[in-house]
C-alpha cells in the first residue's frame, strides 16, 4: 500500500521502507529498552496485564516517534563538505556569509581586556549567560536581545560562575568564599563554609551546589533549605577540574595523578576511581546522555571513556592538549588550548570522534572556557580578553521542549517552572551511577549466613568424612571394642560440635530478637486490638 | 431424570387421589401405601415397633412405614386392584362403569362407613391397612388370592399373635378377605369377550415386572443435587465470557449511564402520586374542582380588592427610596468613620460624644439619672469584685517580676488599671443623690471630666474648692424653721436643730479635710515643678528614652564609621573580629543610654573601646600612609594572604613524605604554575584596579607558557609512577573493604607442649582457618565488579540512605526479577509520553463518576474468543448503546435497584 502524496503519485515502496526504518529506530529509542519477555511467565493474569501494558508502551513510543519525525519544527544539520573540501577548513567568516541575520548576530567578540580571563555559564535554556572575569567582573547577559542585564564588580578574584536553577540567581566562586547573587547583583549569601572554592557546579535536579575548594574538599549545599548536605575530603590533592554528569548527577573530579574520581553526596568515598591519564588531568566533559566522558591530560592526550561499560582502555584516544573541554547537546566535543579551539564530531555514530571544525582567536588570547550554548548552534569562548561567540552548525538541539527548558520563557512561566522544579526536586540519595536501578530489587548482599539446610548438609558431610577414617591400631590393652566404639562416637561428636554450636548460637540470637520484639510491643490492653498482628516467625 | 420421575409420581398420585377421594372422604390415611414385605422383615419390624392399641400410635407407625420404606408407583386403579369386600363385586366387574353408577357406589361406600363406625377403630384401621397393603404390593394378585384362600381354609382364631397376614383379622376370616382378579373373572366365564379380557389381564400380569426397589434417599438426593448442579452450572457458564472480559479488561467503565434521575425538587414533586388513604383524601380535597375554581375566582376578586391608587404607590415608593438612601448613606458614613485610623480624630469624636451625653444629662433629668445609676452600679461592682485592684494573676505576676523590667505598654496598662480602681472606689460626694439639682449636675460634669481627662491636679483642686464653697454655703445658710405643719411641732423642731448641728460639725470637718487636701495638692504641684524627673522608675525611664534616640543616633554614626573600617579590614582580619565589633557597638549604646551613671566597669569598657579603635587607627595608619583606607587595606590583606599561602605550601611539603604523594605535590606544582601565578597576578592587579589603573598584562600570562626544561623532564617521567600508585591505592581500598586475614600467631607456651610446638609449628586448625579466610577474601575480591579492571576502583560500599530507593523483595505478582525490572523501565508521566498515550497508561482500573449508580451486570452475548482490544471497543459500543437506550427509555423515572436477583 502506498501513501498518497500531494501530486497524487504514490510513494515508492523503497522510500516507505526507509521511513519505516527510521521510525523503527526512533520507536526503539522511545521504548527505552527491551520488551518484557512474557514467555516464561506462569501467572496468566500477570501475563495478560503485562501484555496490555506492553502494547500501550508500544503505542506511546510509536506516537512519540511519529511526532518526532513529522511534527518537530526544525531539523538539525551539520556542515557537509563536498569533494576535497574539509569541514575544518571552513572559517567563521564563510559561515557568516551563508547564514541568516539572526544567526550571524551570534558571531561576535566582546573585548574586555582589563578584567582577565572570563569564565562562562549558560542557563539550561541558553537564554542567559553569566560571565565572570577573573579580576572581579561579573555580568549577566540576555542572549536573545544581546543586552546586559546586570554587571557588577566584586573587586576580588572570581574563579567560577554558575547559574542556579534559573537566571535569577547565580553563584560566584570568589577569592575566599563563594557567594550567591541575584540577578540585580545583590549579594544574597556568602557561603563561608565552602572556603576558597576553585570550581562550582550546580545540580539542577537535586538543587545542590557542589564545590571543590583549594584543600580538595568537596561540598554539597542544598540551595533550597540551605543545609550542607555533604562535605568530603577527597584526599587527592587540589584540583580545579570538576564536572557534573548531567545524566545521573554524579560529580567527577580530575586529579593530578591522572585519576578521575566520581562522587555522590551520600558516600564519603568515591564511587569510582579511574586512572585515565598518565599526567595530571586538565579538563573533563560529559556527554549529555551521560554515557561518554572526555578527559584531557597533561601528557597531550584526550581520551573518551564509556561509562556504561567500564574497561581499562578508553574508547578513543586523541592527541592534543586541552585546557577546557565541553560536549554540546548534540554530542560535539569542543576542546581548546591557549588560543586554539577545535570541535570534534562523532560523524559515523560509532563514538569515533573526528575533527569537525577549528577556530583560532587572536594569538595571545588565552582561552579559559569553552561552552556550547544550549538550543543554539553557538559556542561561547571565554578568554583573557573578554569572550567570543562562534557558530558551530549542528551543535545545539534544534527543538526545545518547553517542559524542559524554554528560551522564550515569560516571567510567569519561569515562576511556574520554579515551583514545579522545586516540587520535583530529587533527594540527594538518588544520585548514583546507574539511576535506572531505582525501584528495582535491592541487590543481594554477600551471603554471610548459611541456611539451616546447608548447615545440616555440611554437618552430615563432615560426619561421613570422619566415619570413613579407620581407627588406629592401638596396643593390646587399648584396642578393646568398647574403647573403639567410644572413640568412634567421640570422633563423630567432635565433628558435629562446631555445627551444633553454630546452630545454638543462631537460635539464641533468634530468641533474643523475639524477646526484644516482645518487649517492644507493650501496648495498653485497650489499644492492643489496634496493633497489627504479626505472624509468628 | 429426577424430574421425570417426580412427574410420573405426581401423575400417579393424581390418578390415585381422585377416586379415593370420591370413595372415602375424610380418610386420608388410606393414601399411605407400602410394599408387601417379606415375612421375616415384617416380624422384625413389628418387634421393634410393637403396635399400640392407641389409634394415633398406629397411625404413627403407618407414617413411619410410609416415610421410610415405601416409594412406589401404582399402575392400577384402586377399584381394579382391590378386591375388598366393600366394593360391590358385580359393579367392580363391569368393564366400563357408567357415571351414575359410580355415584351410587360412592353413596354405598358412605353407607359402609357408617355401618363400620360402630366397630372399634383399631379394626377399621387394620382393615384399611390391609387394603393399603394389597393395593401397593407388586406381588401378583393370584398369589395374594391363594394366600387368602389358605386363610379362609384354616379358620383358626388366635389372638396370641399380633395381627398380620398370617394372623388375619376377624372380618377377613369372615369372608371379607382380599379378592383377586381371578375371583372376579370366574363368574364371567362363558360370557362373550371373556377370553379377550382374560388375555388382556394375562398380558398385563406378564408385563408387570417388579420395579426395582427405590434408591436410598441419600443417594437420590445426591443425584438430585448433581442434576441441579449441572443445571445451575450451565446457567452460570453463560456468564463466564462476560466475567472473563471484565476481568481481563485493563479498565472497567461505569460511567456509561449518566442519567442521574431527578434533578430538581420540582421534578420530584411532580412525580408524586397519593398512595395512602390520607394522601388520597388530601389530594381529592386539594384538587377538588370546586375548590380550584373558587380559589381562582377568589384570587381574582382579591386582586381587585387590592387595588391601590397610583399616587399612593408612588408616594410609598418614594418614601421607601428615601429611607433606603438615608440608611445607605448612614451606613457608608459609619463605615468611613470606622475606617479612619487617626487617633486624634477618634479622641475628638469621643469627647464630642461625651459632651453630647453630658448636655443631654443636663437637659434631660431622666438621662442624668440613668447615667448616675450606671456609674453607681459600676462603682458598686468595683467594690464588690475589686477587679482593678491588682489582685489578678497577671498583675501579680508583673509585680513579682518588677514593674521596672516591663516594657512600656505593660507599665501603662498597669497604671491605667490602678487609676481606674482609684476612680471607681473613691467615695463620691454627689452621686448618691439621684436628684437633678444643678450643683449635682456640675459635679457630675466634673466627674465626667475627671474620667475623661484622667488625674489632673488642677481639676482636683478646683473640685476641692467647689466642695469647700458648698459646705460654707451650707454653714452660712440660716435654718428656716417652718412655722406650720407637723414640722412646727416642738419635738420636731428640736430634732431638726440637733441634726443641723451635727451637719454643721460634719461640714467643718469636711472643710478641714478639704483644706488639708488642697494643701497637699499644691505641695505636690510644687514638687513636680521643682523636680523634672522624680526617682520613680517609670518616669526616669521615659526620660532616658527620650534621650536614647540621640545617643543611639550617635552610636549609629559611630558604628557606621566602624563598619566601614570593618569592611575595609575584613580581608586581613579573621572571623572573630566582626563579633568583637558588634560587642563593642552594643556596649557603647548601653553606655550612652546610661547617660548619668558612672560605672567603673563601663568606663573600663569604654576605654577599651577607645583603645581598640586607637589600635585600629594606628594599624590603619601604619598600613597606609594615605587617606584612602579601604583599598590600601585590601592590598595589605592580599599581602598577608600571600604570606600565609606560602607558609601553607611549605607545610604541605613537609607533611607529605611518601613518594606518591610527593609526586602529587610535584605534579600539582607543575600543573599549577599558570594558575598560581595568575592568582598572584590577581592580587597585584587588584591593587592596580583599585588604584584605577585597570590594565592587564598579557606579557605575564604568555610568560607562563613555557615551563622550564627540568619541569618538562619531570613531567615526562612522572607518568611511570602513576600506574603503580594507582595499583597501590586500589590494593589499599581492597584491603580496607575486605581486610586480609591476620597471620596466625602462636603464643609460646599456650595450647601445646613446648616440644610439640617446636616440631610442628602452628597447629593445623589455625592454618586451616587462615587458609579458609584467605580463600574467602580472594573469592570476594573476584566477585567485585572491578576485579578484571586494573585501572578502575569501584566502591562496594553500601549506601544506606539509598537503600530505601530499592524494593526489598519482588512485588507480588512478579516472580522473576528481570520481568519486573523490564516492566518498570518506561516512565508513565505526561513529561515522557505523548498526550494521546498518557491517559491510557495511567487510567485507573475502574472509571466511575461520582453519583453514578453501578448496576448489576446484564447478560449479553459475548464471543469468548475475541481479543481484549476489541472487547474494550465493544464495551464502548455497549456504553453508547446503553446511553441511547437510557435516552429513549423513560426519562429517568424508573427506580433503580441494585439487587436484581
């Protein structure tokens, strides 16, 4: 069956197949894993229920895939070279000539030579940018209409700036302490407990502000209630390489010994430590889907690591230094050293990153930070002489989801979203390496106690083993049958003893527990009827 | 089966019943039948249930038989089977009996009964009994006949045996024994048709096979139950597909019939039909035509009577409107007045009101009297209750704590209370007299003034003076003795005089008192003038309060200066400084508040403050030669910080003796130089920035680009150690999480003989234990996730807080972990699913709207093999159908019942 097109001709089957294949891929994505295997199920009712469920899931995925295929307003694309052209040879100027005015507007350099290298941060919608000059210059910019929202001078070293959950608040790591400012530049909080913080990160689903300070202490502060959630000594020295995995909220730190450690607020030891480089780690970035990590070491290597399937070897090793790394929403990787910026792209879809674009700023400018702007094909570069913005086609997600982040958000919507996000705030313990495991059955701990049957079986085996031993031939007087039988019995009893002792101990424990339970339940008789009756164990 | 059986029996009964009724009215016992039992059995039965002579007992026995033993079908009509004497043989022989004849027979039967009535009941019974037996037995009539013949032959009457077949009764012996068909046929011998008849009878006899004994009752019942079960099962099975469909449906809809029935009271009322007598009566009266008619007519007439002239109506309307507007205006005004927050306004208003009331009281004696009464009452009440005397819990507590400690509001409240008490309990001179004399009025006015204005000394003195005057007047007044009347009598005159004298004396005393009071008042006034603030706590405090703002202002300004200093110094100073500052501030303010008192301690503090500030100033001066304090200070601060940092670094170097850590330091140093220098430059540049020369120096930055050769070499060689270090670290972690078992140590002299010890070394069990522990450890290490990964350490620590995010066990219907985990993989929320699917994904099991009555399931034909999908659709269809049905049906009038069956 063909689908009728506008001109009345019927779509060729090959095209149809292509479309259906594409849809299938998308459906697979939306199904989020394998269908439940109902073959082995014995419970008919459950089977029926699950079958209905699966069908609904399938429909939902189908609908989502179709919507994604046909209804999304814009499509992403990349630079595509023809013939001997190379994408990385294409200069920004030539891109500027081709693109529309609105996009061309986002190619600019802001020259602020005095206040040192700038670090940048975007809000999750990409609408606002915070820029922090090392020498105390803090600025909030509206990127849509290129206007300055607020600019303040704190007259202190500023090492990092980060937006909190929306553009109204941002935190700046200053000389001695991090501070929280609001959009108007009013200082709201001075987070003295954090100390001299080198890097700040905000976990927007958990409303945690994570910081690493000069003495290598990692701190998590809840920005809603203000409590210090966690404070851990990393014990791996000073570092200013810190990145949050956006997928699961795990904070990764890059250390001077070439290790990357991953942390969560409810564990005082690192969840994972991995030796990535032979030299100190200079930069780190996470792919938005959380499965890929890029690290750069001092030994002139950039490595890509698979986080789902841990292996000793990296997925890919790229040559080169990087002072700063960043993944875009679409998975482009930007790296930068001194005044050179390179964009890498996984063109084949096999996690094999190649050179995609390069950009050079004026020599002598030291790049401090590269950061892709969300929902735009724009890369922000903070450097020692201000900041620049260049176009990287295909870097940003072309379609924004206003439920997630809306660049055109009104203040009312912002308020609404703030409340919603606060209601949806996740507790810190939900941070774990694999958050899909939440709600599943608790992993079995190591079995410490043997079951009773096992114990008995062991005992029997021991007794059998002992019985097999032929008693020694003793001298005349000692070899009486009575003595021999006695000896035999003794051997058996000895073999049994440890098991019996163990059993006894267990029973005692159980009895003690029972006693405790009995002691606990001492309600007045009038209330006893309301207490739940526990089955006697 | 059972059914048919029952039916046949019923038929038989019917057959049997009719003629018997016709024949013998009133003797129902005849209907009982039983089989002809074998002899031995009968005997046994009789032995067990000996026959009583009583009528009832016999009957009982019969019943027992009937109940327990027989269940039997009769094929032959009574007349044929029974050859009883009572039946006329000839009539019985007739093959087809005419109707009239039978009637005759019935009557004759009756006669027979009447004839037999004289005989004893037992015999009668027995006879009937025998009849029954004959009727019911399956034994052929010939055999029966033979027996009877035998009985006829041996005419032996023996009463020794209980009555039975072998012991026939008397009437039987007399010739009334049972008669067989053969007997009856014999006389017909030779008559035409005889052979035919005989053949038929013969045939009948041949055919009649003895029916098997009926099944025991229990079995019969079982069979019946079985049949019934089958039937009901069949009945129920037809519901199965419907039930199955409902069970399997993910959602059941109950909101199909949305007709909620009555919606208004009117609708319900219109449905009302009179049912009871009373209601009917009422209805007949209410809906009586005449009444209705009369009402209608009357109503119209009344309306005619109601006619009002247009002008009147207009007038009334106008009046009402005016009133309404006035009321509204008044309301608005009062609202407005109530809203006014100005205290002065309210005070003035109150004053006005008071004045008005006072004038009223002046003008109107009644009002004055009322006022007086009211005041008197108030007074009396106060005297009785002593409410304001200060005996309440609250005042007591406040007194206990000390009034000076309280805040202003409380103090004023207490004072107010005391004042009120004084006012209310003071003996009043004029209130007692309820009359409306002018002087009293004036005093009243005074009183009111006193109330309103509070204790005003001038007023008091005025009052005293007035009192004085009045008393003087009284004294001056000549006693006019009436010349006539009762009062002119001599004893009355004397009495009057005496009274006057007493009064005069009293007046004098009063005068004296007044004078002393006025003196006192004057004194106090003078004192007030002299002393600005007498030493009672409240006054003093107020005074100081007035002064306080100034001082606080001063302190504020001071503080401002201080805080400036503080901010300037903040960089170089530690955290405890600001606290100190605050302390100082507080001290100061308190000092300033206690403006008069010279407290040595405070002085000391003050001086300390001065010293502090001096020191600070000194510091400032030392630190910065210029007048710009803050900026220079910041430079200084950065300087100290630098120093501090250097020290720290040194410390760190000292503290890290081990090699790997050393390398850390080295690396750090390697890594850091750029940043460090950067920061240093920050400090420098800050200084520059502050000075207003905001210049960057890219030269410096570019200079960090090239590390020295030595550093490069170190960097190159640093890599070699890294892996080893990591391995060591991993080992440490492993050891920490699974500690290595302790090496067995033998304490010499314990457990074994010394010579054995030397030879054998450690005992085997120790070694074994050690071995097993080692093995265990290795196993656990192997089981670790990072067992095969050299460069990865995965922490196996259990996060207790996160444990609550897992389920402890599989939820009920699931039996396999994989299936469960796969079933929860999809998010269900609206954020993750298209709007078309969210509803279906999250639909509850039962869809029902509030107020909808759920009806019992109705039977419908369902194809049990169709799939759920279609079923849901069909369910919807059904819903629609139902809707249309409900719409087409009676509009919500039918009463819905939940229990249909």
